[in-house]
C-alpha cells in the first residue's frame, strides 16, 4: 500500500513537472539579452576624462574544442564563435571606450568605394557639393585576445538513494572558461595591459522514480526529473564584461587613461568595490571555491546523533539511538587529534541496554580548504556495557568512520558519517565464546561541528 501511495505521489509530481516547467506556449522575442551578474557593474563604470577609441579585429575562440556528447559525434563547438560581437557590446555599454568597426573592415571599405564611385559618376544637382567622404576614424589602441580555455567536468558529483525500487538522485557538473584581453598601442606595438578572467558553468540534474511490482501481475513505474544548464554564451558574456571592467581600472591606475572625476565619491566607491572583488577572487582556488582559513582554528566541538546496531550472536537486532561528543585540535593540514565520548542503546536479545565509550581520535579532512570535504576518522578506546549480563570490565575497541562535512558558516559545519566500533574481544552481547561473530556496533550519525578560535 505504501508503494502504491509513493507511486501516486511521484506520478502527480511528474504531471506537475510537465505542466509547469515545460514551455508549452510560443514565446515572443526579447528585446534585450538576459543580464549577467557583471552587467550592472559594467554600466556603472565612471565617466572617462576622454573616451578611448579602440579597435577589435577579431576576438575569437582559441580553444578549438568541440562539445562533448556521450556516444555522439558532433562538430558543434563548446563556446560561442561570436565573442567579437559580445566584446563590442561590452565596450559600448561601458561608455568608457569608443569601439570602431574592424571585423568587417573589407565590407566597410567596399561600401565606401561604391559611394565614392557613385558620386563621381552622378555628379548632377543631387551630387553637387557633397565632396569627398569623411575620413575613417582610427584607433590608438587595439584590443586583442580571446577565449583561451574551456575546461569540462572540472568538478562532478552527485548523490542518490534507492530502496525496493523507489528512490531519487541528484547530479552536478562544473565547467570553466578563461578569457584573456590585452590592450596594444597602435603607434609602438607595445602591450599596454593584459587582464584575464574565468567563469564557471554549472549544470544540475535531479530525478526520482519508482519501479516496483505492487502485486504478482501489476508493475508500477513512475519518474520525475528536472535539470538546469547555465547557458555558455552568458558565461562568456560575463567573463568578457569582467575583463572590460578590469581593463578600465588597471589601465587607469597605470596612467593609460583617466577618469573624469578621479576623486569623486562614485569613482572611489567603484574602485573600492573592485578591489574587494579582486581580493576575494584571489583567495579562490582552481575549482572556484573559497578556501577556509584553518590557521585561525583551534578547538572544534562536534555534537552528533544517529542510530547504532549491534552485530552479535543474537539474530535480528534492531537499530537504537546513539549520540556523541567530540573535541579535537588541528595538528597538520586537515588532520586533527582529540577525544570522543559516545553512548546510547544497543539491542541485546530483544532488550535495549546502555553502552558508553571513550576514545582517542585521529580525524582527517581530505580537502581541508574546501567548503565540503570527505572525512576519515580512526580511534582507539574503551567501551562499557554495564547492563549486559555476564559482561565485566571494559572492551578495548577500534573505531573507523567515513563521512562528509560541509561548512554552513566560518564557525559552523554540518557532518554525516558512518562506520564501526569494533571490540578486540568477544562477548559484548554477554555470550562469551558461544558464537562465531566477534561482536561490533555499526553506527550512522549526523550533527554539527562548532569551530572556535581558542
């Protein structure tokens, strides 16, 4: 009955997904492309003392990379081939530069030649007094560069669970593009300034379903899913816009050009905000994650709760609640050393009895500077079960657990872990030497870690 209800719920969700997420209606064209997170910054660039005339001949994709599709051969490129148009629009939106047409220079010269020839051939009343065409505007600065990198599957991952044919899963993937932009003096050929930016592209997928026989002749199957893919063209646009902002600021500080009001409050606020972003970006690692400052950490206090189940000579033990308190100190990199106290109930012969344990613990975070990291813990201690018949004295045991920890804030983390507490002698269930199983306790728990500076 529960599986039938679950199937009906999933079927309803799949129907809602199809109804509210799929674009059934034909949409009208949009007069403006979606704005990126950098567009507002680009449009707030301070006014120049004298707009800089720049020329862009070609700002192209230099990766030569084709889109990767599973089991499909494709010649579609990974990134847009129209980066020159995106750069020209960004230069125009900044109002700091005056971009001039050079990508279609041959077309421009041909059209001017047609106008000149027509005026010479038809110099009647309509053509008298027109004179020669005005000269073409020339640039003092050339902008060169391009999209020089597209890294696929920089980070991939996911999680899922399925029980008796019902469950769900989630997956994610992160790609990254890199853009270089340089300003070159037309008169000398000197490279005046080079800037570069990176932008991640995130794709996510969630799905769930059930596939189960509800009786001997009835099969229930239902699926629901949803995925989002960040448009690569918007990622390229954001990276190019950020490169233009960086070129404006870095060029002004190098004396290549100047702001109209360098001491105005708007200019100072703009530069301060730019410096803050540069400082924050400099801290990010190659995976676009901000490393954690673990040098300031001292004592970490962990509180956890979950379930434990004894594996013993008694058949069919049930899971029972357990809890833990951990205090540890960082020693090297992501490793820490401390103590853990844990206690709870275990099922011995269909009776819930108390156990307690204390251990010295070595804990390591495999990615110590990441917000989310796998963890491994190993401990050695003493376990007590005073309410179990025929049990005397403590059990020396070893502990091994694996899990995941994620920072919610600089001082608070969330963790889940699972593993085993393994006594080195038989008899935790009170049956000494009467069975073939060396008793141990399987534990799964989650909780919070509080990081302090003392």
